[in-house]
C-alpha cells in the first residue's frame, strides 16, 4: 500500500491563504496582518511519534506566522493557538498559546529559512505532549489530551503573496526528530498467523505459550534461494539476494486478504518436541505476492525484507525560495567526487549549491575548466554552498569530498555504506564485513555523486559494492552481509562436504566471465564537460586536461596480469566503471580481479540433503568428489544456496578452479 | 464389522475435575474435535495429583441429542495403562459408561483407547471422557502435568457384514532416496494404515431402504463422504454381542472412508467396496 503523507488542502483552508504545489506550500493572498486564518493537514493523527516540519520564506519584513495543532472542529478563520481547541506558537513573538491562553513566552523569535518542528512525544502521566523545535533543537513541550489533531499554520503578510510556508510530513529527509516519523496515514496492522509443515504447539514455557502453528504448509515445504553475483559474471550483483516461496493450504482464505506490503515472515526450524525458545531462526522475508492457486491453496512469494533500501537516496528538493532551483532534487555527494556541478542559486551565479549535506573539503573549483585561484571562492558555513567573488561564466565544476580534511580524502567502503544506509534509515547491515574488506584491501576509498536522476539506496549500494567486486546476502536473522569474490584456494576452508552426502552427480560448467575486462575507469566525473564548455586558453587548461574532464572518468588503469586463454576477450572489453579516487586503488583492484582469472574458473552445482552443517554464502568449503581431480578435495566458494527448510534438500552452487 | 459414522456437531469442549485447577492451555481445546488427530489440544492436570480415584474430564457438548455407540480417545501423551472412562450424558442424566485403560494403538504406537458401548445410546447431548490418576493401579500422574490429546471421537455405529478378504495395509509415505554411497536419505512422513474390504451380499433393503436398523449402504455412503470422518472396526466381537476391546483396539482405523459403487450380483443382491484411509495420531 502506498504511503500517504499529510499536506495542506484548499478545501480546508481559511480565507486569505491558498495551498499550491500539491498542498505542500501555502501562501498569503490578502493584504492583511491579521493571522485569523489557518491551513490544516488533510488528515489527523493521535499518537506518539508523529510530527512534521515547516519552513517559511518570502519578502515580508516580519514573520507573521503561527504553527501548531488544531482539532477538526476548530474553525478555519482563526489563528492557530488563539482559537479554542488548538495549540500554537507565534513565531515572531515567541509565545505559545493553548486555546487562547499564553502558556509559554519568551522564546527566541524564529527567522525565515529556519525549520520549525511539531511532534507528539511521550509525557509521563499524560496522553502525550506536543514538542516544538527549531532546526532540530527543542524549545517547548505542552501536554495535550488524546484526540485527533491536525497540524496547522497561520500566515499573514502586509502585501499578499509575500509570505509562504512549506510542510515536510516525511516525504523529504527530516531536519530533526519531528519529521523523522512523519505525519503519515496509519497502516492497518497485520494479524500474526502461525504456520508449520506439521501441526505444532509452542511449549508452555515459550513466549507466546501454547500457540498453535497450523500444519498447513504443503509437502514441498519452503523453498528459498540466496545468491550473490559479481561483475565479471553474466548475472551481476543481484538486486534481491534472497527469495523464497511456500504453498499453504488455506481453505478459509485467511491469507488472501492479507496486506502483503505489511506482512513480514519469520522462519524457524524446531524439533517436534522442542520449544520456540530453542528454535533456530533460518530466514526472514517480506511477502512479495500472494497467489491464489485454487479454492484450497495459496502460494506466498517471499523476498528479502530490506524495504528501506528501495527509498530514493536523493529525496530532498530545493524549495521555491531558491527560484532558480525550485523543486529540483538536491544532489547527493558521498566521499570524494570529481567535477561536481555548481547549481547556481542567485541571478549571477556567484552563489551555488553543491550537495545536500555538509562537505568536508573542496579541493578545486573550475570555471570553464580553468581552476579558480584560492581566495576567490569560499565554502559557506553550512558546507553546502560556494560563494564566488566574481560571477562565473559557467559551467562551474568542483572536486569535493564529504570527509573533512585538507585534501581530497575518499570515503572507505564502510563509511560510504554507512552514509547511504543512514539516509534511508536502514540499520540491519553488518559493518564487520565491510570493515574487513577495507582492512584486507587497504584502499583509500570511493566517491558517489547523484544528480537529478532518482536512485534508490539499493541501486547505489549495488553500484558501490560492484567497485569492490563484492555482493550482499542475507543472514538467518535478516542482517545484510557482504562478501567479496576471492580465490577460494588461497584461504582456509571452514567446512567440508563429502561425496556420500550427494543425492545426484556433481555437475560443473565453465565460468565464461563475459563481463571481465582488463581496464578499470577511476575517479568518475560527476558532470562531463563538452568541448565548447572550455576557456580558450590552452596553457591553463591543456589538451590532456580537457580530455580528462570530457571523459566519463578522469583516468583508466590497465591490468597486465596473465589471464587464462579462455578470458582473452577481456582485452577488448570496455573499461569497468569504478568510483575509486586514487589510481593505485583502481590498479590494485583490477589486478586482483584479473588475477582471479589467471586460472580457468568453473561453477559447480551440488545437490544433497543436509540437516546440519549447511554452509553460508561466502564460505570456502572443501568439496570431495571421485572425479575431476577432486578425490583429495577442492576448496570452493559458496555463491548460491537453494535450501528447502522442510525436507532438508539443498542445491549449492560453488565457484572455484 | 462396525462402521462408525455421523459424529455430531460439537458446540464446544469443556473441562472439569474431581480435584481443583487444571484446564486447557492456550485455548487449544478445538483440537479435540477437529477431525485431525495430529492437531492436538494441550491439557493441564489439576493442581494436586490426587489418588487413583481422582480424575480430570474432557467434555464435548453436542448441538443436538445424538446416538453414540463408539468413543475414541486418540493421541494422548499419558502413560499406557491410564484408566479412562467414557460417559454419555443428557444434561445431568448419565446414559451409559464404558471404561478402558490406555494402550499403544497401531500404526505408530500412539497411546489411546477405543471404547465401544454394548448397545447404542440414544439421546446423548454430551460426552465426558474421565481420565483417572490410575496408571495400572498407581497414582503416578504428578500435579500440573501437561499432556496433549489428539482427538476425542464419538460416533454411532452400524454393523455391516464383510467378505472374508478384507485387509489393513500399512503405508509409509516417507520419501527415501539413495545417496551415491547407497545410504538412505529419508524425508520422514507419518505412517498410516489403509483398510480395504468388500461388503458382502446385501439385500435391497440393506442397500437402499434402511434395512440396517434405519441405516443402509446408501445413507452410510453419504454419512462418511466429504470432510466427515468414520471408523472401520472389522473385528470387534467373538460372538456378535459381547464387545472385545482387544480386538477393537487392534483393528480400528479412524479416518476418511469411501463406500464404492454398489455392484449388482443378481436378483436383488449387491456388493460394494469399503475403504478407509487413516488419519494417524502422532507416533512416538
């Protein structure tokens, strides 16, 4: 079900205000300094956590605005806080009123451009409180009874149209805690249902105790698939590393009406006489679709539960108070990026935006490819904008990094993923794995730039991991794990599989590595220049430099390691892209990956029944087999698993020599 | 043979005891009468152990007054030898009782008991199954013991004549594969039994006109069809009158039954097949 964020609506607005831009912005329409009018949210909420943020702008000399909460019954031609059944904060005079009575005063006046937050918070002894905040700092809390509250804003300006306000009910990244949960329509909760492949009751000591797990999972059990992919292979990094399906006998139709978007699935295995407390969690999913097979049977298709990764990474937009950039997506910079465009914000282009978060260091600013001398430009205190002493001709590009310092420091893999995931509020990932990759490789790091195109966290994650030749899989408890493609013969095996455990013959096929290339591009240009975008001076900007700035990458490295004859075509393929900043990192990485293909590589398919000792993705396993020279065992890397948790049957895909 | 059929609809299951405390855990009592012996009800003994005369009772209340001849208690996790007593009641009036000790029933040695009343009891509105703290004469069930009961069955029965070629076949649906080392790799399933037999020559009355004490093959065919359960008890007596519970326990098969087509043998004589596929209680 799609999320619904509250906004303003012209149907519920006082006279003298108008809601525009889909209800996100309100503006005054009368020459009046009276604030007896309000615009309120499209729906009301009642519960701790919900909140919204507001920002004000315009040419009016004073900020005649009030922000707060109202009940549905309150008339719209009154001021928020003054009317009965409302609580409101007069931003210019620093007073908070509850139904007309001043309850707090002496607050600092709020200015235009500051972000005002309104949020329900816990309040011991009361239903909850409303917490007012400015730019993330709390200023006051007023206790409220439990009712259905709308958020509301009252505006006035001496001349019509000179004061506007915008609301962030969660649709944009939040400045503080107020909009973190947002003002969203509550989604109907999903009733927990318990199923098993045999009728089972949880033990009396369990929590929940004596709960019936209906034995409605049909014989073939629950089939799962987990796989990883790496860029040299035909199927690259898999966007959804985990999936599954299960068929359930459901004659009562209890599953058919389920809201699949809210249904999460937790799978455990347990002994028949065991307890829930001793059960082993084997996987977590979200329900992707529910298929009605016939009157008695339903098939659930399951996918990995990391829904937050589908959120866009660059959700923030410029608001109309920067008219040149109104409603454009704010660009995202993570790590060290080259040729980041300056988005001109004022009429002559001497002020511009670089990124939606604070930059740590700006190394170089170029106007038409010609570097600007130091002292003629500066980074603003918010770390997002550049002031140029003279208006530029444009395009203005800059080399920037989010890592604070005095030079261009790229972000390590852990730092990059942390920034990506914290933007969308995704926390279930293993930093230990990425730290281990950073330590093992010793690379300085990478940079990611997202301009106006919408990119989800998942897409950016997969792109960054691809540069390290890494991929993700999901652990039993739903944590995102990271694994790199390594040579299995070079590391110690963690377990072994005997030929006796196989159900059918071991089958293998050559790894054709159709995407393997000897070349890797590094230091990508966030925006490439055209040949007509340069100054005419070839001393300041020589031809080699022009070529650097016009290409997709500042440089390309070539790996001269010996490849097996099967992979000769790697010489003729396009460079594989990467976001590495340093040339040495790109060289080391392409040498490493090409080095893996110095020997001929194969995929092996192993089918058997394992009730214990199921390897995990990324494990190196010694596999024994009476053929193909594997009598003494061969160390192979697990790259895909297709286990059936009910029958114990599993198909394992290995990669190795 | 006795073909048991027509379990009455149950409004609910209750619990009572001669001691104090005890009851169903987790509202699982619907497992007693759902027709699925593997779907159990979990019961707790009273708060004191009591003596061999102390009991807890699992009760079923029927929606209408019904005729009951055979009562079964399947899939109980109490020890073999525990005394149980089946009591059919109409309100406060006790209509009849039969008692047995729990024994290990085929096919999986699950513990249970079959209790056959000497004659059918008409007008029963409830069944009480009393379980005594009497395991072969010793009060060995501890206080607050938690045990499970798979199914409580109460059906009326019709005496049918079988031809002498009936059989009960054990079926093991476990999937067994051979690994490369020729070792068995088995996905285990619950074994069950299948009763197959032929009803011997029945007259037109017995087949169509209620000649079997109001029932006939046609009405029995409908009574055991769809999702209703039945019990086939091919050997239940030595002399046709006295119930031999040893034989009942050995040959009773509870599950879904089918009476096949009526085959005309000549004149007004018919035969038919009868097959019952067992729904087994959880084996040990």
